[in-house]
C-alpha cells in the first residue's frame, strides 16, 4: 500500500488507541521511515500541532525527525518521521543469549538517561 503517492508501507510495527505505526519506505529519497496513521482527525491534528510547534520553536531534533504529514485517504491521516534506528524490541530479539541482571540494569540506566535528555 502506498500513502500520499510517496510512502510504501512495509509492515505494521505498532498500534495504539489513536492508530497504527508502520515501517515504511520514503520513495522520494529511498530511505526508511516510520508512518503513523491516525483513525481520528482530532488525534492527528493534536499530535501534528505538537511537532509543528516544536519545529517553529527551532527545536533542531524535531526539525530533523519530521518528514511530512497530511491526509492519507478520506478516512485517515498520517505523520511521517525519520527512522532513528532499530527499536529496543528488535535489539533484544537479535541477541543470541539471555541478558544477565547486570546487563538489564545497565540498559535501564541508559534508557533513563536518554529519556531525561
């Protein structure tokens, strides 16, 4: 499925109350991205406004993250974001062995520090 004549949906990677998240390919520059498709226009508008406000405030991280947004079809709306790397779930699945307690604690500390930044 192609959204907005640009984003090719590869697979669903998440879902929540407001919609679904897909791994996608941006056919404009041949790169991977994440596409969030909203069920409800109000949910879409609220989240999109947050991104646009941060971009207007010159929040560099959001300027680099945000790709595009708009109407996917008459019933759904989308926001496209750059792929920042593999997810924690993907990283854990790729590991060949179980984590030791010390590794789990270390990972939790790194995630906590990253979340604070």
